[in-house]
C-alpha cells in the first residue's frame, strides 16, 4: 500500500508506514522486502565499518546479520519528519536486539539516526541515504 497524495500529512503517514514495514521485514528477516524499500543507489553510513553503497552491499550486510541472529528485534523511534517535495528526512533513534544463533546471547545496540527518503511517481517512498551512530551496549539486556 503506497499513498500517493502529495500533501505533507499523507506523506508523513506514508513514511510512518514505510518505517513500520521496515521493522516488520527486519524482524522477519525478509531480505527481499528490505531491498524493495531501498533506492538502487542507497547509501548507508554506519557508526563503524565501511560505507554501504547500493543494494548489493546492503544485501550482503543483511544476509550476514540474518545468518548470525536467530532473532532480530527492531525498535525505531521517529522524532521528526520533514517533507520537501519528493524528498523527506527523518530523525530519531534506533534500537536493535539480536539473539545470536550460536550462543543464544542477546546483543543490545542503540543510537541516533537520520534517514533520507525519495518519493517516486507511483507515490512510493524508498530509503535513499541513512546515517546512524548505533553502538553495542554492554551489560545485561
């Protein structure tokens, strides 16, 4: 479902729906769904590690993550959404809980983030750029 109204309120609702679909795809480890929500030239700037450029890089990162985790829980909090025509950005925070397949250990990660989305002529929003400072938290989770 992709709202096509060009007003800011429906754009914000469509972006909120995109974030909800992202969470669902992440938690169900649905790589195809995640990739469908990204621009072909998507660029993610993680807190550590190399820049993720394009769907191929993103696919490799998520395949690796999903192979290592038996369970993924994603808890983003959207703080602000600004829409400027067919571009929008959101700020907020990301929180991720991973249950590692081999050890059963639960890893807790948290940080702040900015995402930039682009709306296409069909009304669909896709992630174009993102940066976060998510780091692993120590201690019991």
